[in-house]
């Protein structure tokens, strides 16, 4: 068994010396120190085996730290015992040497939350993360740093060490080894193409020198001959595998079934656990089908078959499900070619933090995985033989306890047949003929030879949800598909007393075996006493009934809750179960708690309860009342784009006069007009070109690279000449010499020989390309104008460029570098709530091509103690050519792309949204044809529950 040790920092100081950043001073440990180890079976903490079941969460996609707690509590309540966290370099660093870890970037606060909630953390700080975010998480200023990114080149090395100088001390002080939550540290991300082993080696030397002493992992992507870092220079301790078997074929959720493989995680090292580092739990919406289709593509049937197959076939004990909660790529966070504002991802928890049927399936599997301890150490075992070859079985067994785990599914994994058969199963307690049924796309993990608390489970054709000692007895919840027959056999030294408290359950006893037969329907309850074992309450339900249970582990023991929308935490105080829970509707609530508990309070309010024959407390809770949101009225309007006028003063703009660029993609014409070369990295950028006509000019030829879905608009001498689609990328070789081409004819008389003329161009930057292939030609794609010339004339053009106010020196550090671009209204603060718009027009009329702003205010006073996620809804009919930047209280919460994406609802997260106060909504409409009027938008409640978390 390996135990990670902190390397001798003194030997490595030479490797990290000379960085310009000042390291963050580490705080004292959070709690008692622990030792993290591992072997080929699992991670261990102080020698105790851990099955790590984590869901991915991106704090940077939820700009409301109070709501981080809401999501993390929902992740924990789903049965996850850990969370996987990317850290976004570009989100924290607007320029070299400048880093921000405050406000919505306070990752120390985030890690404290995970510790308070008892969640392990797999820290994933890159430096490259991909995550369908701009630049793959690399800061845009890195495009100007010499040397290939994701390599050992000196320029990149100095840059990433500066990042880790700031981040690693925060992560280090939150390690499990120092009493915190971080149990593993993932270096790099899917680093399999154009690799540099020295880089991987130096990266690990750096993090060890920074005090990281938990196991170092990596997530390999795509198999084949790509590097997986399991051996050789740069190898990590625990290499993992990313697997997306359902592909991203969201338009065809009903017919797609495993086109990218069986989804069985490979073992990469014999001395390390099998690690499913990123296992598909949703999908990118590449085809604009909408995320509900992606949720169907990766829905419960897929989860049952692929997840359970992977558990038994691979023996993995480390899992990272991508995503548990997707969130929002607010501002200019999206990578342009694959995603839009919403990053819902079809995840189990929706963008507006709602729970889905996928969440239910995660809970069924997560409770099982983190309850049944023998699953942490298993080897392949002989599987019981089905009588019908249409049914497939596979098995693993714990070598210490003999507990068996048997996967039952279709031999043809794509089959949706209904097959009933028997298994010839040799268990550690005897040989049995076990009836099973596989109906539709389904799979089950059946357990035999398991010491379930004080009980002995011989075998069951039902699946285990969870079990715990509660109130002086074992309480266990088993489940199966509605309408299917089930059987459970328990071992006793003498005939026990069986009382069926509810439901139809038949029992028989022979040769020490108590056999229970039943049909899964509703919830059956069986009390078993005597027989030489502690009392047992066995709850036998359907899959849907099982999902109604919540397991809450407290200092007073485990409590089971049934009937609430969510159970967050609980404690027993003075005979009262104090439960923090969400309630979505009026109905029964049931609590299985210690015998000392006689009363129940939810959210501090008492609930009248009585004792049931099952020994539980049963009461009734009242659901939330309807919440009415205000209509959006009293709009004010203002046309902008003074930059298009010939007399606009651009003398303070940056001169674009560079003749060379660090980008491997060279411009079509000089000077270099790439916006990044002048410090303008995000959002819209304005160009103004000045020339003296010769009289022979016939048209203006432009090239612009914007990323997918981007456009640019052109004026000459104040006259609008039209727009064109921006290019996606150019090449270092002249394969694609004319990206984003637009030819704009000059009307006769528009420019006059010898009289100064002005070109104005508004170019969108939809975000920066990722660097998945570790290829600077991909990552260092330019943004902005790629070429500009006058047809028929050699008149030189002098250019100035203007992007976000301050460029890399942020005018608004609180909202950060990704919040605004270079629109006039953004630079003038029209998006901010404090801006005085009293002189703006009230009447809305069609505006000229360009940019028009619309502002209004609305007041909210949402009910206290409620959680009401609010969205801004656009009409279902998309208007071509209209693009809308949405600012709520100064925060850019998204970009509505009209007919260029399926998104109609935009999340307004609490904290950014003043739930008890006045809010300012500003819409910047970019229109290419001049017929736009104010968008018709409305506020909609995406759900209403009693409960939630307090949001400031």
C-alpha cells in the first residue's frame, strides 16, 4: 500500500525560484490530520477503505457563493461523498501577476463549505481544464506569452507556476492530510496529444513543492495510443480514464445507445485503484437540440446499464461523474465552438438547481455505493449462470468477506426485451436458484453473502438502497422496478418472528434461511425479530419509492427521511428531530430516527407527528403557496454606437500599429489587428480605420475571426454597409487564408478623393478556443480583424482599437474580466444599476443597425424561507439577426443568440438577483438589419419550495 509523502521542498526550491507571484500564506489545518493511502483496490483514509463517489461542480458557473452551499448540499443528499472541482485560471487572472480569490472567486470559502458538509474533494487546477470554457481555462493573456502552452517551454512554465503559486497554498491547507477535504489532486486534463513528459514531471514537482501530499491523479481521454501517464516520465500515482459512451448525440436520445463504447473503465496501473475520472453524466449540446434532450440521452436507463456495468466490470472505486450540476457560462465564459450561455449539460441537477429523475437514479446508486463497504475491495469472480442466454451476468467478490456483487442485464446491451429467468448462484451460504427479470434497458447489482449490520443477507433479487442501525434495530431499504417480483433470503439460527406491517409479503423458513417473496409495489414493511439476531425493519419498495428516501448522517446516528423534496441536514435535540429540508407540496413526511426522538421540526417549525407501527414518526407538511413575479414594464431605451459616426473622437483609443504577433497564425494584412495583441480579450471590440481615398476605391474587404456564431458589423463614414459572419479559425499554413470574409461595396459618393474617411467595425469575440490538442495553432487563434484592405486602392489605413474599459486593468474587478466587452454602453456603465437613465426615451421604436439598450427596474420580495429560482424568458419564436447581452444588476448573466441557439430561459441566480429589493435589468441588443425593437421578456419561477439556503 502506498502512502503519499511531502517531497523535500528544499530540493525543489531551485525549480520554482524566480516566480513573480507572492504565494498565499497557508492557514492552520482545518482539523485533525489524517493519512491518505491507496492500493490496487481503493483509496484509504487512516487505513479505512473509501469508495470515492464524486460529482463535478464548477463554482465559476454559479456566481453566488451562498448558492454553492445549496448545490453542494444537493450533491451530498444524492449520495455523493465527494465533489470534483475544476479551478479556472483565466477566471482568477485578468493579467500576468494579478490574481483574485475574493467574492465569487473565493475558493477558500468553497473548500471550507466542502469540509463543513463532509464532502471529499478531487482538486483539478489544470493549469488547463477544457470544461467547454473560454480558452479551456487558460487566461487569454497567455496567448501573448512566448512558448507553447501545455509544455515545458520557459514562458509557459513561468506563467503556470505563477498560477499555482497562488492557488496551491489554498488547496494544500484544505487537504485531508491537514484535516481538510481534498483527498486527491488532478494535474493537467486529458493530456494525450502533443505531450511533453518533462512538463508533466515538472508540474508534479511543482505541486509537491507547494505542499500537496495527497495522491496525484490524471484523467486520460479517448484511449488508443494517447498518453495515459501510468508509467514513464511524468507518470502520476493514480491515472484515471474519461469515458463518454453515449457521445453527444442529443438530437436522438431515443435511438442512441453506446456509440462510443461499452463505457468500462480500464485499469491503468496494477498498484493503483481503477479511476473513472470523468464518466458521462450529461452532454454538450453540439447540435442545439436543447439540454432536455441531452438529459434524455443520459437518463436513468443509460445510468442503470452503463454505471452498474462499469462498477462490476471494472472494479473501479474512484468515480467522477461529469456533471452533477452544470450551471451557467455567464458573461464571456463559454468556449465558442461547442456551447452557449447555459451549461445545464443535461445534468442531474438542472441549471436552476432543480432535481430530476437522473438525480433519483444517482441517489439509488450513490447510497448503495457508499453504504455497502465490501464494494471497496473486490476481485473478479465466477458469475452465476442464467438459464436464458439472453441474460448476461458478471460478478465481483470481496476477498476478505466473500460478499458477492452480481451484475444482471441483457446480453445484447442495446436490447429492450422483457426476459424472466433464473440464476444458478453459488453463494458463500449455499447454492440457490434465484429468479430475476430484466425488463427493458435495465441492469441490477445483486448482493449475496453480506453482513448487513447485525443481519446476514444470503441473497436478494432486489437491490440495496441503504441500511443503518436506527433506534436499536437494523433498518434496510431494498428496491426494484414497479411490478417486478422480488425475493430476499436472510440467515438465522432459529425461526424468527416475521410481522408484515404493510404490503403483501410471503415468508417461509427452512434450513436457517428466511425467504421473503413479494412484488415491488409501493412500500412494503416487514418487522423481523428473534432468530439469534438484532431486530430488523425491512422496507421493500419500487425504484420510485426508494428515491423518496433521504439518508442523513448526524452526530446522533443515521436518520432516514421520506416525503420531502430534499433533506439537507438533521440533528436530535431534546427529543426533537430538527430537520433542514425542502418541501415542494403538501403531503406526508416520515422520519426514522432514534427512539428518543418524539417530535419533529422542519426549518424550525414544529410538525405534528404520531408514531407508526414501523416505529417511525409520521406527520403532514404544508407545501409552498404560489409566487407571482412582477411584469417587466416601464422600459427606457437608448441607441448607442457613436463609434460609427465620422466625427467620433477615438484619439484615446489604442493605436493598432504592430507589424508582428506572437500568434502562430499570421494576419492577412498589416498592421496586426488581433484584439488580444492590444490587451482586449473578451466581448465586443470596436475598430476605427482612417484613410484618405484616392477615388478608385470600390469596396472594403475584411476578414474577422469571432468564433462560432459570431458576427461583425461595418460602417464607412457613418453609413451602415452590412454585416458578415465571423470566422471560426485560421491556420498557420495557408489552408484557410480567408476566414470570416466580408466584402462591402462602397456606394458612389460615399468617400471622396482627398477627403478623410472613416471605417468603423464592431467585432464580436465569442470566446477563445480551447487547447485540447495542446497545439498553439488551436489555442492562439486570433480574435478580431484578421485582414482589411480597400479594393481598387492602395490607400493606407491607420487603425485604432477599443475593447473593455481598462483592458487588462479591470474597471470592475468585482465582476471580473469576463463580465463586459467594449460596447459604448458597457464602457459608459449603462449596464450598472447606479447609472442614471432618466433622460432615456420611453417609447420604443425600430432602431438603426448597431446597438440599442433597453433598461428597466423591478422589485422583488420573495417569501422568506422559500427557494424560488427565477429565469428571464424570451419568446419561443427567435428573431434572426438579433443578439442580446443580458445584464442583471451589472452582471452579464448571458447572451441571447436569437436563432443561433435553442436557449430561451436565462438563469438569474439569487445573490446576483436581489430577492428582497430593487433590480436593474439592462439589455444590449446588437442588430444587423435595423428592424429590432425591445425584446419581449418575462420573469418566470423555475420552481418553488419551502426551504433552500439563505442568500445574501
